C-alpha cells in the first residue's frame, strides 16, 4: 500500500509514492537515487545518514519518509551548486578530514547544522556559560560532532576542518 | 639495493583526487551504482549456535507481496567446490554458529524482503554448543595455517636463573572491524556472466576465491569496486555475504540483487578479531638484558573455518634473548568465522608484549625506553637475517623528545591535576614490510597524458591519489597528466589492499609497466600506444628481515573517585621508509592510532555463552571512539628512504599506527595510578578499590 508525498531534495522537487515503512533515508537512496546520504547502521547510531531537513540536522534513517511530506531536504551534495564546493567541502579537503569518505557527507551536513546551532547560541554539555554567545573551541566542536562516527579515525582533522570553516564564516 | 626513483610529486602534499566527489557524496560505493529494476535481499540467519534447521517453511513468505524468490539449502544453486566452510553456504541444514546464513528472501522492495523474511518458519534441532575460550580448553591445538612454534636454547633453565623476571597473563577481546560502509554486494547474473558491484579490498583476489567455488571461469565474473567505505581487513577476503548475493542473483537471473549487510549482521558474518589469551614470561640479567623469552598464546577460532590470530608473531622478531619459546594455539569453537582485522597478530601481540616490557622495566628499575634500547637484537632473532634498517631506537628517542617524555615521573601515582591522576606511557610498534608479486599495470598514451590501469583498491588509504603520484613520477609527467583507473577486474590483475602491502605492490607494477612502455614506445609515444608490466617479488626479502618500526607515547588522566579514564594526548613516531603523500599518510597513521584508542578503552564484543551471539551487536553498544574521545593525536615520521624497498623506497603504513598503541595507553594508566592493566579494554572499574 503506497502513499504519496512531496519532497524537495537539494532544490529539486519530487512527488513519490512510498510504503509507509520506508524511512526518509531509504526514500532518498532507493526511490530517488540520491546517494549522498549514507546508510551506516540504520539505527541512528552512526550519523552517516545525516541530512538537513528544513535547515536542521537529522538522522534520516530514524525518520519515516511520510512524516516529512513537504519537507526540504539538503544533503551534502546540495550544499553547493554542481561543480563548486561549499566552505565546509573546501575545509574538509584542505584538512584531509576523511579517508574512506563514507561518513563524510553526513559529517559535512552535521557540521553545517552544528555551525547554525552555535550561531543561534544553543549550548552543549561542555558549554560553560549557558547564556552567552558560543565560542567554538575544539572541545565544543568535538562534543557537537560526536554523533557522527568515523572509523577511519579522521576526528582530529574533522575538528580542524570545522574550526577552519567556522573561522572563515565569521 | 635498487636505485631510488627521483621524485617530483612523491613526497608532496596532494589533496585527495577523489576528495571533491567524496565530500559531496557523489563517489559511488557498492550500493550506489545506478542500475535499473533491482531486487532486494534480506537474509535468514540461524538462531541457535549448533545443530540443524530441521524444517524451513517458506510458503507464507513466498505468498507475501513482492516476493520473487526464497532461497534455502533445499533450492540453492550448486557449488563446484565446498572446501571453504565459510563460503560454501546453503549446502545443508547443519548449523555451525549463531547467525549463519540459512537462506534469503528476494523481493521487489527492501521493506517487502525484510517483512517476508520474518514469515519464514524455521524449526531447529539444537545441540549443545561451546563458545568459551580458555587457556586449558581440551580442543586447543596447533593451527593448521600458522607460522609454527619456536624453541631455542633452554628457556626453563635461563628463566630459573634470571636476576629479574616477570610471569604474567594478558588478554585481548573479540573486536569488530566495523567499517562505516557495511559490506554490500549488488549481484547480477545474465545467464553466462556474473557481475558483482561490491565493497572489497581486492577485486581480483575476491574473484579468484569465488570462481572455483561457483564453478565459473574467472573470465565470467566481473567485480567492480571503485570506492570502498573502509575495510580494516574485513573486506580483505570475501565473506559469506558476497556468496549469498551471488547465489541469489543466480537463483533470480536477469535483475540486479542488492544486499547491504546490516550493522547487526556484520557481527556474525563479516569477520572479527579473535580474542587472545597470552602467557608471557621474561627473564633478564640485572641490567635488563633479556636471557629468557616465552610467549604462549591461545586464540579463538571457528569450527566452520580456521583463522589463527597469531599474537606470538611480533614476539618472534622484536627483542634479543637467546633462550626462547613461542607457541601459538587455537581453540576452534561454535562461533562465527574470525578473520583479518588491522594488523592481525601484531595488534593483539604487541599488547601483551609491550605491557610485559613495561613491567620488566619496573622490575629492573629501568626507564622503559632504556630497557628496549638494551634489548635491540643485532639480527632478526626469528630468521637470523640482518634487518633492512631497524630504527626502533631512533623512533623511541626522537619520539620521547617531541612528546616531552622527560617530564614523566617513573614513580606511579605522583602527578595530580584538578583532581585527576595523570600518567605517561610508551610502547614500541612494528609491522612487516611485505610486497606482493603478481600485480600488473597497463599504461596507455592518451591525447592529454597517460592512462594507468590496475585493479587496485582505495578503502580510504589514498590509493587514487598516492598511486597517481607514483605513476606521475614513474612516467616523469605532472600528476594532472595521469588518469588512474582502479577497482575493477576488467583492469589488469592487482593484489589485495591488505597487510600494508597495497601501494608498494601496485607501485612495483607501475614501475615495470613504465619500463616496458618506454622500451617499446620511447618518450614521445603515439596516442594509443600501450604496454604493461608485472610486479616481481622483492629480491631483498631473501636477504633482509624487512620491517617498519614505531613508538607510541600516550598521556592519560584517570579520576580516582570514578575510575573514568580519558586520553589526554598521544604521539606516534614512525619509521616507514619514504612517505608518498604526507597528508594522507599522516591521516592513516593517526587513524591507526585512533583505532588503537578504541582497542585500549572501548572495544569489546560480548559473546554470550548461553546463546553464542555477540550481544552488543551494534554501534550503540559496541563502542568505537567518537570525536569527543579523541583529543590530541599527532603522528610524525623519520625522514628516510628504505634502500631495500625498490625504486619507491617506501613501506606500507596501513597497520603500524594501531600496533602498540593500546599498550602505550595501558602503560600510561599504570604510571597514573599504579594499577597494572593486563586485560583490554580498560574500563573504569579497574581503578576502583575492590
């Protein structure tokens, strides 16, 4: 039994019909052929499927597609026009912030969402001053990026890449 | 000794050539190649550890929406060769471990396949199983595929006479590779040719393994694997999942069958590092020089297929000492099949040995670096050959300087900051410098440069970039004129990306091909001119013991009230010959060390003896390091070339970063608290009063 929904993915509008059991991640990958969001665990434990939904970062494997009818989904591939690179894309490359690349689009989306959260002064568990503006120290970045696993062990470089992007966009 | 290649691109920072596609998510991994009209597979797995699936009723599943086929041992396609217990799946109702494949549902959508798999009714005849490794297990035996025992001199007498000695037991746990991309195969059988889009560290080796089992000429199998989302050994050899997808495709011909192994399934299907028990006895003179060296290790293996996790391997060549005894045993039980995980043998072996050396240093009243310096062998104790250039002492001394080792107080439990106990530890690292013969590269003149084709793999190791750098220098052209093609059996044969042999082995093929190309076509070849060349074995391997070395330094803090242990910083100093790409190399060293932090502080598969499965079979409960666990990790290397490594002058670096890393952390924990850790991983309860 298929139900229809509208999704805007990386600026492109789609109308599709899905099984109610279909996750947002599977809708992207299996129905729309959008492979930038990766499946690493399918249980919200690794972050490889992180996308931005209406500007907020989200584990797309934990969301049912039908609950996002009308949403705007952005994957890492949608963060810059074809042939160009976003600031985060560039800093991930410059800092060699990945090895196999499988967790990377999720890391990039997570970083984009996290920079926005910090800009909105949302504190994290390591934030000392809960009222003031967020200073994105390495400790803040590590804490806020810990929902995205990287088995190749690129964390040191991911922190450097996110830090550089935060610096550049100040 | 061979002439070193003059370099222009090698040794320089080069941003990953595959990077722009990877940061955007456009590089296609196994699941992601655009294919029309795919089917989806969901497996059936045994829910007992030993016995048989006496009846399997598939009728409800077959009647479910979208189901195309249900595969079991009763209808599975024939196999030609059933010797390999792991890969010869669906041959009978017999069950050798919990999680073993009993079949698969193939359906039009992934949801339908998974739902219908739940409708299959399986009745079991259960037998008593045994999954518990212990040192005195009656099934313990010498491995059939091991390196053999070592007995030299008179260990017992020397140990009895030793002025200083230690006699301790160490253990390392079951660990799971957990690459971020789960093992995936998309298989299509068109009636005569089998195509597998898969995630493998070696397309050609995988084909060579599968072809005789399936009874197909290798030419009728094509394996495509341009991008691999990590492997760490688990994609080094085909596991049963690749076989299951192939059988499903043959059973449902014409359409691609997609099978992405779930994270949970990986814990029983795609290999793991077997747990080890290590008994180490070291005897030394008063000055710390070793006279007696015994290393007796036992590892878990599987009744289904043997895999010895040879913890004794590094003990064979690390340190001097005339009276030696090294024995390796395996205990084959009713467990999933263990396999390669980053530095099999060396990684667990250098946990026991390097903690033991730290203990001996304490017993002898020596600095642990000085103890190692005093036990440098002049030649390889295992083979008697001279070492290529053994620079362990340089790594230890240079690393100590850069890390600030002189600040360490050898007296444990003496440094406190903000209520935390702080400690520093050191451990040595080593890994053999292997180079495999048999890879072939093909060079073709293109309008704007050269195409270099070889079936190599990039699993995050940087092959796309580093091998392009090697080819650019071999051909003496800018890197922009090299068009590399890898990851496909339609390209010339390549050996596996494993055991730190990938880049050096493929580079040898590129050098041979360049030589053949220039001999045939000169330096101004016509477009379309081509030649190929094959890598030979490294002749130096017969005259020298070829190894890389390194030294790890760690600083940890431990809270005396809670036992919480945190890594403060870590530094690795390595000797690995010439470094091809400093950016990707640093990442690989640090990546290995980061996995070593996981080995030290996080990772343990909890095998439930009652049911025979890994209970914590996902990433929420099997902990790997997250970003917040990794503070400062740095890696550096000695500026050098290996004169016995061929024109490249380099040795592989995939494994050495993890070897010894966990021991450095355990030794730092001792320095912080006075509590000696001999069993990994280190959890907080180790530091609390009992």
